C-alpha cells in the first residue's frame, strides 16, 4: 500500500507537467491565431534567350516582433530587428552580372557584384531614457548602423565591418525610396544608410547561413532544389538577398517582422540539355539544370511542413513549353498573358503561359525507382523554331545603362554614365520618363563639382540652375504631366568628399523626353596620394569602385490573369513582387522603382614601388653584416698568437736547463 502511494506521488508531478505543457500549447495556439507565424515558399523557372534559364527561389516569413519564442521564424533576425530598431534593411551577395540586353529584366530585380547593405531605422520611442526621437542624432544613427553591420556580418560570415563611414557608407536621399515616377520626390522621413563592397567574395559560407534561416533549411521544400553548391556558384550569375522589414498591421496595431529571402541564379540551359528519342523537342529537366542529379536526387521530395504556401511556377512562351515529369503534385493551374515579340518584323502577340503546381498536394508515399515520388519540371523547345536571341518586349528594359572611366595617367581622370534608349520593336513607342542617378565615390577620388556635365543627345543641360532634390517635394506648381522639349535636370544633390572622412555623393533626377535617345552624366576627378598603410595587399591590382545605381519608374511588366472562372485568385507573394504589387494588397501598386546597378570599376591610383623597401633592407643588411664581421674579427684577433709555438719551445728549453743545474 505504501509503494502504491509513493508511485502515485511520483506520478502527480508528471501529470501536472503534462497538463502545463498542454495548457501552454493551447496558449501558443491561441496566440498564433492572434498573431500567427507564416512561411511561404515559391520557385519560378523561366527560359531565357541565348541558351540560358533563370531560377528564382523566394521565401517569405512573418512573425510578431514582440515575441520571445518562435516556432519557425529565425529568432536571430527578430533579435537583430529589435536591437537595431531597423525599419527596412536589405543585404545581398552577388556573383556575376545580369545581362539586361540579352536576358531582359530579372524576375525580382538585380543586385550589384559583391556585398551590398542598405537600411533605414526607426527613431526610439519618446519615453526612452536615452536618445529620444527628437534628439535622434547622426551619431545615434551611426551606432544603429554599426550594430547592424556587426550582427549581419557575423550571421552571414561576411566582412561587413569594412563598411565604415570613412570610405564607402553614404546617406542617400532619393535612392532606395519608393517612387511612382512623378516629378515630386517621394522621400522617406527615415534616414537611410548604404554601403557596398564590390571586392567581397561570395561562396558557400554565405549560402549556408542563408539556408539556416529557413524552417526546413535545404532538406525539404523549394530550398531542396539548392542542394548542389557547385552548380549555383558555377553559374554566370547568382544573387542572394535578405530583406528585413518591421511593419505595423492595420487591424490590431501589432508590430510584425517580415523576412524575405530571394535567390536568383542564371543557369546554362544548353549544357543541361538531354538527348531524347524525339529530336524535334530537346528537353531539359529542372533537376538536371540545378545539378540535383549529381547529388543523387531526382527532384523535390515535398513541401516544407511549416509552409503555408509551397508552389512552383514555370513561365514559358513559344517556342518553349513546360510540363511536370509526374503527377505527384496534381494538375497545374494555368494562367496566361499577352506580350509583344521582340522581332521588329513580327508584330504578332506572344502568349506567355504560367503553370503553377502546389507542392502541398504531393503524396506522402516514399519515392519509387521511376521517380514518381519526386516533383520535377521538364522544359522543352520546339526544334523547328530558332533559338530566341532577344527577350520579349515586356521583358526588355527601356534604357541600357553603362559606366566607364575616362582619361589616362595616375593623376587625373573622369567617370561617365551613359543611358541609351532601347527599342527592341518598331511597335514600341518611346515616351517621356524620369530617371534618378545615384553615384558614390570614395574620398580618394576627388571629384571637381564644376566639371559635372549632363547632356541630352549631345546638348548640355543647365546644371547650375537645377534645384536641390530636397526642394522637389516642396514645389506645389510641379506638374508630373508629360512635357515636350529638351531634357532637364529637375533636381541635384552634391555632397563633396573629405579626405579620410567621407565619400562624395551625387544624386540627380532627370527628365528625359521621348525625343531623347542618349543621356550622359560625366565629371572629372583627381586621384589622391595614399599613405603606405592605406594600400591593400594587392595594391597593383587597383581599387574597386562601387557600382552606380540608376532608378527608373515602376516598369510596365507582364501581368497574368490570376482570376480564373470558378477559382479563387491565385495568392502568390512572388508574383506580386514580380508584377510590382503590394504583397497581398489586391493589385495595389507597390511604387517600387526599377533599380539598375551599373558595372563596377577598377581604378588605379599612384602606387609606390613596394619592392624598393625590400631591396634597400636587403642591401643594408648585407653591408652591415660584412662591416660587423670585419670589425668583430679585428677586435678579437691577438697579435702574439703568431709566435706562440716558438715561445713555448724556448720556455721548455729553459726549464730543461734549470732542471739539469738543480741535479748538479
């Protein structure tokens, strides 16, 4: 009887613990209904001209910002958002450059080579003990930036600590802000900071932390297609971006943190092409395109268990077609859109098809030998039609931008930005537009402000009479209606550099009429002399200059008809971002401008001959060793050593004589 009571007493704490766990689980469930954590994963594959294909993996997570414990959202990102009071921050790692002329616009935008970070921050609350919102100074802003770079650099294994204000960090006024293309500047009340590291190498060490932020990592779901690291980093273009936002929901006023991760990779479709019996339709499997066959995988095994949406999209147009290798994901949902072709002689419309498969419909059966348990997409091309050499008009950019250095020598030089109108079809008529140019140069590139020149088809614009970009939004008489005539510099912001203190910043808003084909922005500069300790280890290679940014109004992209008869509208954060819409905003425009990153520059500065110190040190050491050896030999040599043997012989002789005398 006693043993039964003891066992009952021991079981009571276990029952209480189990009840507490059930109650806490119910509380978490109730809390999740009030402020649920969401995770959406999507993928898009699109054939490109010139034998390439683009694959986009898109992940979006959201959770309450005030939560201390999360089910699927990465806790590290929430802690960084709370500590740094970040309102919006985007970090990208990119290898290679997207070819706008051959491939058209990227599905979700492009990024510059290397590493780039830009962010805006919330002011602290008014009742804060330090740094109230009214006294939110530049020093406090820099402290938040330093904390953000330290946390993000440690999280993504990148040397973001090099983003210091002395060399590359600037505060843009127009760039990285929402803009609908109107004349008045849409400037945010929050200050922004921007830094770029063109020489930052991108490797697996950056991809691994990127995947660790996902609930299923690369073990299931869309991220399972990113298993082959050699294929990703062997592509001509690969970019990873991580966007963190803190927003306030309109229903209950709850602050939420939103994490959006995007990976874009351009792959060689011709190299992954398979030989089939049907020679008229060369095929390429998505798993082979991504190198999953080398990993022993036949496709995606299923959706991530934490995903609310898990979908794969295939966007094609003639002569391309897409189909699933098996029916494990069910029948696809098809959407269409019309777009002009790129050939000027063919004025017909191209039918763009979008097929969407839901990975949540996949069977839970184990995979069979024939691959029926995996999801894979087959891309085929009609061999009777020629390979497209140019993108569709809806994908082609309106302007092509390039940047190059001018001048020669180690003292003076110049930089020139050229925008050339791109009309791939005779049916595409030019129209008036506005362009924003952002250029940041390091302090050792001393730009002369009086040499700044803006030309429209070779005609110089009056730069001196242009107003500041800060005054654009304070012009009530400013009209955004199309105007004719010559181009105009509507706004200009110039911040000169200070030696070893801050870089120079140029921001301009230009009005480009439909009659203008070429726009050039150029300036002359002087190269500074650096100290010996300021040179990198590979000084003779040169210095990397961060790419310039050209912002265009939101483009007129292809939009699919998502409202099919008898079906609900297709919910897709990836398609919303591709079409320039607010995520979940019911066709509300997001007013996100099209940002084009220009090519990076390699600048050579006056460099001393670093071999001369080595030669001087070697010569001096050799002379000193010879001199020291001779002096040491002269000081330690004794002159009596030459007749030492004769002296010893005479001493022995005298001693022998003395011994004889003593005996006598």
